[in-house]
C-alpha cells in the first residue's frame, strides 16, 4: 500500500498502520547499557586515535562501503572500486565517467538493489569521529543539523545539506560540489545521503517512525524495489525530481536529543574544531605546494626563452603524475594526500588557471592563443 506524506504522518509514520516496517525496526537499536559521563568523555578523548577514525581518510561513503563489504564477505569488490578510483596514467584528475559509473554499478556487483539505503542505514555517529560525538550531545535535531553542516568534512563526499523552512515545512537539499568529477551526484550517493540523514536523525531522536518525503534526481526503480523506499522513508518518494532533497515537518527540528550533554558536546566540539584546523592547514600547505610547482614550471620555460606553444611536453606540466614527481611523491601518494584533505587535483588546477588567465587578460601584449598555450590548454575554447 502506497501512502502520501500526509497519510504517513497520520498513521504515525509507518506504511502499515499496525506496525513499523522491518527497516524501521532495524534502525532503532538503543544501546544495551548506557555509558557513564566519564566513559563517554574517555571515548571522545580517544576518538582521534581510534582505528575507525584514523581510517576515515577516504570519503565517508567509502568508509561505510568498506565496512559493508567486509561484513558481506565482499571485500574484493571494495578493493576493485578503489583501483578504479585511483588516478589513471596521464590524467590530471579523477576520471569522471568510469569512476562514477563504477560506483553506480555497485548494487549489481553486490547483488543488492537497495544498496544505497543499506549503506545509509549503516552510517552511524561513530563513523564521524569527534563530530559524531558532537551530534549525539546536541540539544535538538535542529542543533545537530546546524553542526553537521559545520563538520561536513567528517561526513565525507556525500555533498552538503542545506536547510530551509517555509510554511511549517523544512527542506533539506543536497548541495553537490561545483568541482566534483561529475555535474550531478551518482544515484547511489543520492540514496546514501538521504538514507544516512534520515537514519541519523531517527537514531538521535530515538524515534523510528519519523517520516520524510524523499525526492531524487534519478529515474524510478522497478516497482518491486519501490516499496523498500516507501518502507524506509515512511511515504512514497518522488523520482526524476529537479533536485535531491528531503522534505519533513519543521517541528522535527525542535525534537530533543535524549543523550544531549552540553559539557560532553563542548569537549567533542573542541576536538573536532582542532582536527578541522589541522586539516585546513595541511590542505593549504599541499595546495600551495602544487600551485608553486605550476608557477615554477612556467618560470623555467620563460628563462629558457621558449614559447609555450612550441615547448615540448609543456602541457604535461599540468598532469597529476608530473606534479607528483616534481614534489618527490608517487602519483598514488599525492592522490591519497589530496583525498585525506578533501581536495581534488582538478579543482586546484582549475582555480590556479582561472587566476592566471584573469591576470594575463589584463595585459594587452598577451593574445588569447598565447594565454591558452601558457596554461596548458589544447584549444582556446577551453
């Protein structure tokens, strides 16, 4: 039986009026024994050194996928995906089409059509390190949502939530990074983001019956799979929408988080802020080193009296493997360090090229063709 959002709300958030769905039961697992404040503070203090957090260097999506594949005895699928995501020879960035197509092929590889929902359900506060501790000790869901946006780094490569309210409704939209390898989020990541957001909110509020209207860009799945989405979100989702978002009653934002503890939240927040500052400093250093390599390479060509159009292999200066070699790193090591700091080589390159082009366009003695050649573009139209 398919219910609208209003009907689902009227029945307590379940598609069956007499019982919550199996998925809803699965996500509502209170801890068997409550920890004392001392135990929780100790857990927060050791968050940075825990294996789960140390391994959070890849995007959050990949961390959860890794755990899922290991539990399903499908670790080889995870390692095959990582191999595809590695930068390929002579590429300046992650390959857009093959890599993201591989991600969307995972449900078939793992023989799980609703993999996105499963992965979203599997993402827990502990996957987020100290940011997860911040969330569980917020005073309300609205407070948690606001802080989750602040700590998007720990969330991983699932995009960023943007909350707005209108006439008693709240709209949580998925903002996809401008410089992502593909212009729109893969269908699987849409599902993981939506399912993880809903699952975390239900867990924090200790209420498995909260209902969300999910709207996805991707086309509707076969009828046999649609019921799983209805069971998970509490009402029928919309497919083929203009954007990815979750719609829910605005009063959800006022729901209290029962474990909320101000002192523990402040402790966890101080550690999360320190890690963010450390990450920002590391990102700045790596970004600066890459940009300096570009500039130094151009200076070498200029000192040699070469024209950029005629210089042999000048465009190779802007390849990730060339930059890695210039920095004394392997291509894989550079890629890993970029991923650890939430950076993309292509984004750094495009930003540097844009700034250089703006400066050169202000100088009348530089023609467009010369600018394009200097910045390693094959054609002026680039």
